[in-house]
C-alpha cells in the first residue's frame, strides 16, 4: 500500500476530473495536499465530495485550497510561497491543469492557439520552475501528457502540440533535476470526464471499437498511475511516460 503520510503534494487542475481523483487518492494515502484551480468556489465544492469516512481526524488540516491562474508565472510563485509557509517543502508536484477545446487548424486564430499554450505548456513550465526552490530530496514531478501528444489529434492540433511539448520539457527536466527529483509523465487516453464528453459524443463508437479494453478509462485509474509515479515504488523511474489508454495507443 502506498503511504504518503508526512508528504506534501501540489496538484493543479484539482477541480477537474483527473485532478480531483488524484487529490482524493493522495490525500487518502496520508499526504498534505495543496489544491490549485482557477475557481475558489470550484475547489470548495470539490473538497466536499471527498469520502470523509475514510480519513483520520486531521483530514481537514491536510487540505489547502489556492485559486490561481497558472498561465501567470507570478501566480505560480505565490502558490509555492503559500504551500511552503503552511507545509514546508514540497514532495510531489502534479500538473493536471489543461484545456481541450476543439478547433480545426484552418480556422484556428492566434488567440486560440496562444490561450491553450498559455495553460497547457506555459503553465506547466511555470509551475515546474517555481517549484524548484521548494522541492525536497527524493521528490517527484508528474506532468500530464496525452495520447494526443504522441499520435496527434484531429481537430485538436494545438492541444496535441502542447502535450508533445510537455513531454519534451519533462524529459529535459528529468535530466536536469536528477538525482534528487524524478520527473515523469502520465499520458491518458479517453477518460470519462467532462473534458472528453464532446469527443465521446462525436467519435465514441469508433474509438471504443479501437480500444482493446472495450471501455472508457476512469479518472481514478489515471490517479493510480500518478500515485505510483510519485511513490517509492517508482524510485528508479524518471523521464518515462506511463500510458493509461486501455490499449487504444500501444507504443
């Protein structure tokens, strides 16, 4: 069993499907969790869904909420100053925030391209950079890539490009931050969250037929992969991508 007692995790996109599931899983394993998303109200609503009966008496003290726009580098810096003030060092950083709008390249505007890159790529970079002074020894960063970043995605070229870049960034960081910090990626396929609802409506039958596991993934299954990469079970793994896609994309 993975035990994160005495450890502190920072999770972006914490009000979204995968971020939410990751927050629950790491918190249930004992971690202090600093949860970040754009909306304070969304974070407060999300925390109310935690299964409180599974937590010890200090559960509430191990949760902090921080509304921030990760596309703002100064906001990322303030986030880590806040977590350091409350918990000290940071053991795990999970960058789960991301945008997934559909937009063909032919009609994609400069503003649409820039807005997505500002969150998916710039935000990941800003969070990783801001974390460096606060990371403990034997710490771990897990960045969210995507199947799209490996095989491309029709109608989501900006998203696929951002995730491909996050992959390259993470592999470079794995080299720079070793041996004290491991950096890995989780690349989800089609996961049953709000983000993929439109895709499932439009292409669900074909995608499901092409998935050997014959079902959609669940957010907690991605959270399990993230928890593994944070844990000592992955102590000799860095610079790697763990695909969670039911066989839809096999490397």
